[in-house]
């Protein structure tokens, strides 16, 4: 489910994603700051890593609260839940 938060005068959107890397698959949430920030902006920006929260994977016995994934290891990503403004 999409959640909107206000922090320091700006809106932050929580988006549920599925991520396939060369070694595993993960389901969790990424945060999109600002009304105009798109999912593709996060994927294509200059940062080498993507942060995911509330992460589930078949490799974990219990969900992890936080995980950072190197973007070069990502093969596929899919938005599972988002608002109408967001496109992958």
C-alpha cells in the first residue's frame, strides 16, 4: 500500500517493489522524495546503491528492516504498489 509522509516540509512516497538481482529476489519498499520524483529517477540517478526497507526474501528466515543493493547487480525491478502518478 502506498503511504505518504510529510517530513521537513516535503512529501515522501513509499512504494512497494520487487527486485531481482543476479543472486536472489527481494520484495520491500523504496522511498520517493518530492511530488515529481519518479521511480525511474531513483533507478537512473548517479548513486551506486538503492536502499530498500522491510525486505523479504526466500534467503532470509525473517524479514530484514533495511537492505542496500548495488544497482549493477540488479537485473529486473517492478513496482508492485504505487499511485497513479508513478510509472516504472
